[in-house]
């Protein structure tokens, strides 16, 4: 087999963040950069004889990167790669494929909801045999290899076209090209009451799903339109584009009220359809909307958990609910009522893996539009949409009525996230460091009329494997159950993003009709008084409020 060995490029201690390695496309495609990181992955996992899954969200550089990875896998003795047709797999579909085919792991090419294109972002994430993101022990090993190896290996043979489903070989390595949608659609059929959802659509129920020109277009068309009988106009922006439509209309595949504004506005209209949803670049995030109502991801997790038993896949009940630390406590209240365990983990899906594997958590969620379950080991946008549809099909109530009834039963956790983006990294780190240094002195102080009951830095000991993680964000708790959380983003590619998470609880008998920013105004004021973010960054408001 003709293999050439090349010198590596410096990865200069770039630690993969919350979700794999994510950089500007120009950095990723610079000579030797992707190759060096891929060689580090292959060395860390011990490539010879392994079976790997490969696929990405189709963004710019996806096809070039897939070809390079296949040639490197062959050169490093990988036995087989199962790859999505045209190099495409949504993140949840990749997770499922790793599990279904009992692969040793997989490489997912995506920068999630970050913009794509030559001036956008690119990313690479290694997932382990359970289908989930590699834990820190593995990513540490990859980083250590990436910074010490001096050469990488690649076959001279060009990678074959991935446009046809079927089995090929590349210099002795088996290459199986699979339909990216089929296996995933079968899994959804198993989990949900498809005839009930089909009947819902047949009854005139109207929905819009915004695929944001990203990977879920073909998945949504197959499942919602072909299998469930939704009207073909249900799927908006269903044609995947390499830049997610940035050129044609400023598209940015982040399913939130800011970037999916047209969908949001449509749903705030009197003639709005009954239900709407959107998903991100790689299909793992979701946004849920009803007529005249936006469901926060934290509330969505709670409602899904409280109603999961309406879907066949969860008919026996759920074992536990895990949420990331900054996610609101709404799902904890559901867990309490169901008499099941509730877990608070650090930010990032990788921390749910052990709980899911051990059967202690069935549903998981993050405030950042991520919801999922034990059916795969990634968050799953379309899964969340289908579980909502299943619940709507059984309850035959509006989204707004379901949410109102939920708050009347459990109370409402008012919630919002304020992001300060592209802040000078030194300044952002200074703000966090200064607050960290004062944590011990905060309890008992009053800020903007709110009494601080405790302040701490979040650390986590995994209840399954005992691994310990520190520095996972600062938490300020106020009298009455309000919380403010502060952490720096681990996925940004420009300067630092300061995330401030704000939460306040109104019990079942209290007013649930307030605007979240109004309900949170005291917590917001107290947090600014304590942290000085606006003063120190010179900004009078956050860049993004979600
Ligand atoms: C963000 C989200 C986090 C999510 C991650 C990957 O990370 O906040 O919940 O797991 O993207 O999708 P962050 O930029 O905050 O580090
Ligand atoms: Zn994503």
C-alpha cells in the first residue's frame, strides 16, 4: 500500500472545548492541521483493526476533510469505516450508527450551530463506542498526542466518491457507504407512536420545521412528510447548503429566537400553525414553539420528562433526569414528583454518558437547546420534536395549554441566558477570576435588594465512575431560590463569550404570565452589581438574550 509520511503542523496546545475541537475553517484547512489532529486521534485510540463511523453536517470542507480522514484511516490500519453517503450524518444519527453497528468509535465533522463556510467554523469530535462524546480521559490523551507527534500517514490513493450507497475498499480498508437517514428513521419508528402522530397530521394539525439549510432537511422530509404524512410545506429551508444559507440570506444554523427569527415571528402570529420547531447545523439541538409561545429548553425538558410515558419507547416510565448545571431546575421538580433521581452535571453532553450507560438517567437536557435520551449518546433535535408531537397527538391540547398546566402543577422556573460575545479573553478571564476570589465573601451580602445565600464554584463527581471535574462555572444563589450562574464558553472561536444564566422560581400559585426579563429583573441587577460585567466590558446590554 503506497503510504506517505508527512511532518505534523503545530496544534499549539489547543485543547478541545465543550464539544471537540472547533476552529475557524481557515485554521482547520491550513496545511497539516486537520491531519495532525486526526493522527493524534488515531494514535490515541489505537487505529489498527478498528471499525469507525465517519460523517459530518455537510458544511464547507466536510467533503475534503472526509477524504483526508479516509486516506489516513487506511494508512493507519483501520479495518473498516462506515461513512454516511456524501460524507453526511447528523450527530445523533452518527451516535446511533456507532451503537447499532458496534463500531469502536466515530469521527463527527461539525461545528454544530456555528456558522459554516470558508470564513466560518469547522470542527471535529471523536465519539467512543457507546456513541457518545469522548470523556476527558480520552480527549486528554488525544491532546497529548497532538502536541507531541511529529508525523502523520496518508495513503497516496485518492479516496473514492461517497455518492453511492454500497461497499468499497481503499487500500485494504473496507469502506461502507450508508444512507444517512434510514437507520435513524427506523429508531424513531420504534420509540414513538407513529400512527397517533400520523392521525394528528391527518386531522389538520399544521406544523413548520425549520431545517435552517443544515443537515436535518433530509431527515425531516423522510420522517415528517414521507412517514408521518405531514404536508410537504412543513419543512422549511430543507435543502442543506455548505454555508447554511449565509450567502443567500444570512443563514446561521442556531435554532433560537434570534437566528430562527422568521419561524419565531410566524408562530407569534394569529394564523400561526399549531406547532413549530427548528434544528441546528448537525441536528442535535432543537427549538420548540407553539402558537404564540416559545418553550425554553429547560421547560421543554421538564414537560417531556413529565409526559414521556405517553410514548412507547418510555411507556415503562423513566429512571432519572440529568440536566447541566446552568439549566433551570424545572426538571428537578418533575423528577421529585416521579420519585426518580435528578442529576446536575457540568456543561457538555459528554457528562451524561455514564449516567445513560448505567441506566440512571433516561432523559437529559441542557439550557442551550439540547434535549435527548438513552436512545443515543448525543442530544437529538428531531427526537425532541417527535416526542413533543407524540405528546400533542395523545393529549390533543395546544402547546400553550400544556405549558400552562405544567406550571400550574410544578410552578414556573423563569429563566434566561445573557451572552456577552467576542470579549477580550484576558478581560473575560479577569472578571471570572475576580469573582472566584470573592466567592467566600458573598454569602449574606445584599445586592439590589436580593440576599445572597451561597456562592460556589461548581465541581462535579461523576456518581457512576467517580471521576472529578472542577472549575465548571460560578453559582450565586439568592434567597427565594433564584440563581445566577457564570461561565466562559468552551465552543467560541473569537475572543471569549461570557455566559450569564439567570433563574427565578414562581410557585404553582404564583403569577406565571410575566415576561422572563421582567420576572428576572432583580436577579439581573444583583448579578451586575456583584460581577460588574457591563461596567468592565463597557457594554450596556448583553449581545444575545435567550
Ligand atoms: C455550548 C452550550 C453547551 C453545549 C455545547 C455544545 O457550550 O452552552 O450547553 O453542550 O455548546 O453544543 P459553551 O459554548 O457554553 O461552552
Ligand atoms: Zn449541534
